[in-house]
């Protein structure tokens, strides 16, 4: 019993000095991941010690505090880790029954189910979290997790989105309604932006990932942009008027698109079954890409920059062209 009291004190100490009725303030304490880990350990120790004592008599204040801590745990999980399901049965059968009855009576059952940015009822589920702060915070973490989950599909695109997320948080700090509005716009960009931008360029999402990597390298290069711009007026001879207009309007974009299509053609031409797992076949595609870039685009990128670009393109090729 004394050990249970010690675990109880440790769990309660995390929220010392905070009004028990102010859920947003309580949950805000758990925003740092290391603080959530500390609380999770403290909660489980306390809950498990209660499980060992029951069905013997336990003072009602300890049971009430267990319910209260479970409430905070569920709210924090819904806000900061919404895409994972909360397991309320992980501390024993008797505690599970106690917490389940409390969840049902307090109307927070919907907080337990996982929710991701790509769920059709995402907005509806968010609305059940209560305050604007809770919703905005959940939206932030949903965006962060969605970006992280898709990052390897198109690193340049999703790095840009992560920077946008950071900017939104800096510019709307404590203005929860404005944060919700701007995060809603960012959510739309996460869900549809990649495909929408690819469609505008007339390429598919795989080609778009190659395009973003190439465009980033061209924009960073000390030589590429000048070479492309200088060549813009002469490069368009003999190509369709529509392509000429695109090239003249944004020569770097047009050049990146051209190279992306050449890269995909090279990958498909050199493709063989199990090329990703066979080092010799992997080296063949890597060599083919470097040779293509060197023969056609050596004026745009110095050798070292071409090598760096090939490394990025190989990572994308392994992700998107594992099977053709």
C-alpha cells in the first residue's frame, strides 16, 4: 500500500500547482515527448499498484485520482498522438474495468480511437476535442506526423511543408483560432498539394518527386541558373509553342521537368528485377544516371553536384521504382 502511495505522489507531482479542472493547462504540461514518457511511466506504476491491491479496500481519493490521471492521459494522447489507439487495458483487468466505466460515463470514448489527417471524418473527430487550443494542438501534431510519414516519398516537398508548419506556429502563437485556420490550409496542401502541383506540370507524383529534387539542386547551384537563363532564348527553337512559353516563363522549372523525365526514362531503360537489393544492378542504374547527367547536363552542374544529385535520385528511385 505504501508503494502505491509513493507511485501516486510521483504521478500527481507532475501536475503540481495546476488547477485540476483546467484540462488544457494540464495537457500542455505533457506536450514535450520526454514529459509524456515520464508521465506514462508514472501513470502505469500507479495504475499497476492499484491493480495489485484491488479488490481489497483502496481509499476513494486514490481511485478518483487514477480516473483523473487516466482522463489526462487520454486527452494528451488524443492531442499529441492522435494516430495511435489508446490502450486502457494495459494495467490490468480491474483497473481496465474502472477506467472503462469512467470513460463511458464522461463521454470521451471518441478520444480513444486513432485519427489521422487522411480520415474522412477527421474534422468531425477534431471538433469533439473541445477547446480551440485542443483542436489547434491536435491539428499541429496531425500535420507533423503526416509530413513525417510521407517524407521519404518527396523529401524536398515535405521539407517545405515542415518549414511552413514551423512558420505558422511562430506567427500564430496563442492565437488558437488563427492557428486552426492556417493549419487547415496546410492540411489541404499535405493531402492534395503534391498531386495538384504534379498535375499542373503535366507529370505524375513519382516524376514530381524527381522534379523537386532536381529543381532544388539547380536553384542551389552557383552555375545552373545563369546557364539556363542565358540559354532560354535559344533553347526553344523547334519545340511546341506551349513548351516554349513554359520554358521562357520559368526556365529553371522547365529545365528541372525536362531532366526529371530524362531521369525516369533512364531508370526504366536500365531497370531489371531486384535492382534495389542487388548491389551490382543498383550500381548499374546509378552509373547510368550519372552518365546521362554528364553527357546532357554537364554545363548545369559541376561533377560533385551531379554526384550529390544522383545520390538523392537513387533514394527516390528505390522508393518509387522498386517495381515497374
